[in-house]
């Protein structure tokens, strides 16, 4: 096989034991399971704070760690298979989440009072384990309180993934980002789909291969259709309006698809490569 280093745990000196017999490595390892215990953890291409950001792992997300060295964990994110380096300090013991954050952002308080200084701000899609819900707050198993209406049970997916993505409107663009503090084009689509219980790969080229079925570009588009360029993705709000995290604006915008197509061509970004419709 020809492994994709983005989603296959393999490097020059080490590979996942599950790849034994498929790839050659000096040694193989079985992962140990951890969980993100900070608001978010940057997953980087190399073990260093100045290495390129590949994606982010949110609070409560599972992590499979294959190696630890000098404060960095070489790991894979089960949610989408992405592989990279996470700061080890951001990881802790794993537990089973019960709810996801459904608001764009929410605070964790040390007591059931909005007047107490919050200890953390969680992003949409973060996972928490709820011990008890006593309106208006939910008490978390590992301590802290979150406003209950900002949470959704894991078995209660959002009905409209596009509406979830719309919550990020005007959020700044950040390569590799997955939160309202910064998000990229494929992260925007992935976040919306995840809230609706639909698994999606992390990068736009992977999403083009994995999501939905191709439709004729001349067909009348509808809400939820995915539009792809080389290295870019957006989602239709309606038959003519595209929602996307656009580097041109450095934020999430809604604009006429025709305008996005024209500008991309003029700037040398090429033609639309595919339009795909999800079978929802």
C-alpha cells in the first residue's frame, strides 16, 4: 500500500501495529488511549510549537497515542483518522462522553453560577461527560458546570447540518482550525456534519472522495450540496448561495456561488472540480 501520512500512523522509525505487514518500519506500536483535557489541542505536523497546524482536537475527544517524547505525543484522532503531534500536557485519562457542545462557544464554571469566573471556554463539537442536569446548569463528571441548553445528547444529532455550519458565519479563517476562534473550509463542513452524526474526513480532497454522490454541475442546486475546487470546499445555503471559510476574506462568508466561481477563476484557483449531494 501507499500510505497517506495524514491518516496512517507511519514514520521512518515507527508505525502502528495495525499496519504490520502492510508497511515497513523499524518498530511497531499499539496505541494507548487518552482524551483531550484542554479546551483544544493543536495537532501539528512536527513536534514543536512552530510546526504547521494540521488540525485541532477539541475537549473530550479521544486520542490514540503511539509515542511520547519531550512533551509531544505522536497520535491519531479516531474521529477522522488524522495523525500528528499533540502537546502531551493537553491529554489525560479517557472517559465516556455523554453530550456534545451545540452552542458556538460555552463556558465551564466552577460552580452553578454565571457570576463565578469561568475556567474554560469550550467550542461547538467539544465532548463532555454529564453527571447531572439541574436546570439551568449541567454538572460535569470531572468537575465544573455548563449551561445545559448549550449541550446536546450524543444520541440527539442536529437535524440540519447546514444550520450548524451557519453558526460560524464571520468566524476568522485559520488553516487547520475547527473553532469559532478560527476555522478552515473543510473544518467548517466537518463540524456541521459531525453535529448531525455524519462522519467526514478532515481535508477537502478526502471529503470529495468520501461524501455524497456527484451531480451534474448544470443541475439546480439545493441546501446542503457540497461544492469543491482543488483544495477548497463550500456548502450551499440554497440554490445560489455558498457558505464557506474563504481565505480571500479570511473569514466564513455567505456569498453568491457565481461570484465565488468567478473570483476563484480570476485568481488562478481553477474551475469547480465537483458538486456532490449527500444522501440524507
